[in-house]
C-alpha cells in the first residue's frame, strides 16, 4: 500500500437558509462544493440545512466543527436583518466579533468606486470575528472568513463558487477520490448478489449502484470509488468479467 | 388571533447517499419535499445528508426523530449491498425486521407479471420492520414504510415523488405556509434598514431578502412568509409604501 492509506481530511457543510427549507430555492452550493472537495481530496461526510435561526446555526456549527476537520457554511452573510451567520459562528466558537478595519476597507473601496454610500446596513458585512482569516469575494467585495476550522461563505451561487476557489488552495487535500462508472443494462436485482460479493472483496473501495430506466427497461450505473488508481482498475476489470460476460 | 396560532407539525429530512456527498448526483428530493410540505402545512426545519454508513444513518434517525414531529428519509431501500436504510431505521428505533409477507406479496405480483424471478436480492426489498405501515410504490412495487414518526422512501426521484403523494394524505398538516414575493430594483444594502424595522414589527411573519442582479444592477427579492393571509397582505402593503414609494 502507498501513502494513500492516510485518510483524507473530513468535512461537513452547513447550508443556512429558510429559502431552501421552504422549497423556494433549489440548493446549488451543496452540489458544487461536493464536486470540488472530491477533486481536492477532502471527504464531504455530512451536510446539514438549517433555518435562519440563531440556535439552529450555533448548534450546527458546534456539532460539525467538533466532528470534522473542516466545516463549510453557505448563506446569511449579507446586509439584511436575516443575515446572522457571522455573529452566530463567532458565538459558537467563543470569538469576539465587531466591524474589522480590513473588511471595512474592502467594502469602502468597492462602494466608493460605484459612488454608493457605505451605510450602516452595508457595514454589517464588515463584521468579522477576531482571529478570522478573510476569504476574498471578487464579485461583490463583502468577504467570507475562516475562523478555526469553519469557513463562512456567501449563499449566492456565483459568489459562493468564487469564494470556494479562493479558499481551496489554502486547505491541504489528500489523494483525490477517483471514480469509475459502468452502465449495466440489467435490473439491480439481477446484479445485486455478484456485486455485493465483489464489494466485500474490495473493501478498500466503495461500490454504489444507482438504478435507472432506458426505453422502459431496467438498468443501473455501478459506481466504484477509491483513491488508488491500480485497485480501481483491477476492480473494474473484475466487474466487467462478472457482469458484462 | 385565529386557530392558525397553533404551530404546524415540524419535520426533518434525512437524505441517505454517497452519490450526493461525492458530487455525482444533484439532489432533487429535498427540493421536491420542501415544496410539498410547505403546501401541506408541515414545517421542514432541518435536512441532513449522510453517507451509506450504518452509524451515520442510525445517529441521524435517532437525533431527528427525537427532535421533530416527522422524519422523511430518501434513499437506500433497493436490492443491492449498499441499501441498508430499512435495517438501520429498525435498529435506530429498536424494532425487529425481517421479510414481511405483505411486502413479499407486492413484489411477487410485480415480478410475476413481468416474468422476472423474485430472487434473494429482490427479496431484501421486502424487509420491513415489525409495526411499520407500508407506503405504496406505484412505479416499481417495492414499498416504503412509516415506523413511528419516520417515513422511509426511495431515492429515485420519480419513485420518491410518488411515495410522497401516497404518504401525505395520512399526515395531518397545519395551515399551509403562505408567501408573497416583491422584487425591489435597489441594492440589498439600500433597503436593509427599513426592511429590518418592518420585520421587527411583524414578528409573526418571516422576512427573507435574496439578492440578484439584472442588467448589471443590484436587486433583491423580498419574501414574506406566514400562515395568516390577512397579516401577510397588511405587511405587503406596508412594504410597498416603504420600498416602492
């Protein structure tokens, strides 16, 4: 075995937003982050979606930051009354929070250039906990931040994506998770027994089976995931012999 | 005040699936369920996504079923080795589980009609906890089930949606959550102060503010939600006077 046996860093995501829970908005950030973390070699182990409620946010941050190497949050860092994420993260981790000069300077430069007043509401976006490292926002200036192992980012998908790109190079990833997919044009129930036996023999890999239909016929995608390319290709060869023969 | 002051039933969702956490699949069931529960007068308060791992599933079921009136699960009830939801839910709630005759009969009829063998793998889908009530599956027969306050459904979106339609009439809803949206063609930071003051005065309603851009200009959707149509329309009238004047 190689150094890939060292486990990858683990991660959780906390999506903050009534608009997701009410069905108004379909989440896009979870899907985007999941893919980028997989490529970066960080294992996303759990996602929680909570409402814009202090107890829910504080409880979620504490539970996840204690259980995983990294926590990524999405949403609730704008200028309006429902944007309470920064204050809740500070409280969850016992940090002081106030308007910070480096964040205020970023906002001032951004709004000055557009001739827009940096009023009290917009200044809320400069509330950053003591000790936090800013996450750049190349789109609308108001920064995210990392406090301990909690990385706080915007909910608007274009801004969230840009923040993720600014943040990821700072985080040490492990071996990227590799995956291969095989389409099998038989019902899941047909292939379940041999697939289960193979999954047991290759216990260092993960085997998923996802049914679909084509032209009314049952079919399934078998997805094999792991960090060792050699093991993965051995398993795929056996899978072909077993299921496509 | 009317009887709408009685709180709606609360709910959580547990999405089970490595394919969501790895970024392979974009979740659709959360979005669908969120909308249907809102219409039915059940408040979705939290969603968790966990991997196909017994401890994660059992822990999630216990935490959520203790904290909310209803828990809806999605995923992991097919015939393959990674389909462990039914057994995990039974363990989480201390119920016995085995192949149940009513579920076996549904599967037998379905597969007989197609001339397909009801083999051992497919029979796994008849494993139903003692005391559970079946949730019909009009698409591929293999049923979901309700055990206590936990409702176990398939991960394939067409089947999940059909199971939700079969289940909802059995669940008592409260007053449907109503919402109204107003587009404001000004930056969030511009409207934050008057909006916050209004939200404070209408504390029985929830006010969300969701920024977007149109033709490069800042704009926002203000969403007001509540269960009393009269209060909602009063708030919207004040909002119009305040922000569109």
